[in-house]
């Protein structure tokens, strides 16, 4: 039952991120002079199962301005292209891990995963 709650929580968070990313891309498109810094970012994943990796990669690709490029065969790294990585690629990594990956893992692994992360 708790995993269903985490699943709906993930859907809500993903919808929020989708909306925020859409607005950010629209803002970039209509800005008179935008200094974009597109680039690739490698993300060390905690997601391991096919479901977890697929959910994360698809969530990133469905979010405007980002696309999943490659999943490492060992399921430990994901390469992402972002339309604007800004000055801090680590912030892109942190954002993906905290908003998308963490909530996918709560949904797929349940609350014990979250408790293990806090200790």
C-alpha cells in the first residue's frame, strides 16, 4: 500500500518538474539573447533494476530541455544532454538525483530505502 502512495507522489513530483522545465524552456526560447551552455552530464545512479533505470531515463527524456543519451551496461551511469547546464553541472546532477531518482527509488523499493539513506 505504501508503494502506491510513493508512486502517486512520484507522479506529482514528475508533473511539477515537467511544468517547471516547460516554463524554463519557453523562457529560454523567447529571451532576446540567451547564453546557453548545452552539454553532457554523467550521472552516477543508485537505480539498478530495469524498472528503476527505465523510469529514470524516460522521466529525464520526457522533461523538456533534457534527454537521456546512454545507459551504461552495468546500470551505474546515465549520460544526459541538457539544453543548459549552466555554470554548475553538479547542480544538474543533484537536482535529478533528489527530485527524480530519489522518488523513483522510494516508489520501487519502499520506505526502507529512504530510511537506509538517512542513517
